C-alpha cells in the first residue's frame, strides 16, 4: 500500500514528536506511543537513583575501611 502525501506529512510530524517514525498510523498505536513516552519522561533519572542508594555505598565503604584498619593494627594487640 503506497503512502499518500498526507500520510508522509503525518509520519514526519509524529517522528518529530515521538522521536522515531511509527510503523502504524493507527490512532490507538499513536496514543500508546504517546503514553509510553510520557511515562518514560516521568521515570527517575540515573542520577536520582544514584543519590537514592548513596547511603548503601557509603555503608559498604565504611565497613571496608574499618576492616582494613583492623587488619593493619592487629599486630599491635597480639
């Protein structure tokens, strides 16, 4: 099935909006792509996730430093 000029224009507009050329011009498919893009925009960034779990990395770092320090001074207490 050949694309009409109107279909080509619509695909170009949708490509600009969605960031890719949709395979289907079905309104239900386009709505689904819009919903998925909106959900992706609301998803937390990697930086936010990194900050959220920073306390776990800090706890692991402290445990490592403490264990290393105990090994270094163990001969003083023997």
